[in-house]
């Protein structure tokens, strides 16, 4: 329901939970903020990310930091090639 853009109160009323319980669940699962913003973020998350080294599509976990490389080998190869360019 949150991914459709519904608010915490509407979801709480539909499932019989408090607004605070719904809000806490949504915050823990990356769906916090305004309902319409969560709806927009779903489309962004579905975009495919390509490996910075080889260009293959990177498989993303549902939670956690976004990956930039398809494998550890690509990550090491990229940093050996690029070095520290600060």
C-alpha cells in the first residue's frame, strides 16, 4: 500500500494498526516520508545499475548500501586501475 502512495493513517486504518506502528515499519524498510515520495522512489530503485569496472548489471540487495561493482574481483581491478585520485 505504501508503494502505491498511501499514507500511514490510511494503511493503519486498513490493517487495524496504529499510525505509529505503520510509520515505524515503513522507516525500518526504507519507505519513510511522504506517500507520494515513496511511490516515486520505487521507480528509481528499479533502474538497473551497471558495474563501474566492466559494465555488467549489478544485482542489488533489497536493503543496505547500493552496490557499485558486480563482484569483488571487479572492485579490486577498478581500484588498482584507478588508484586514489583525490
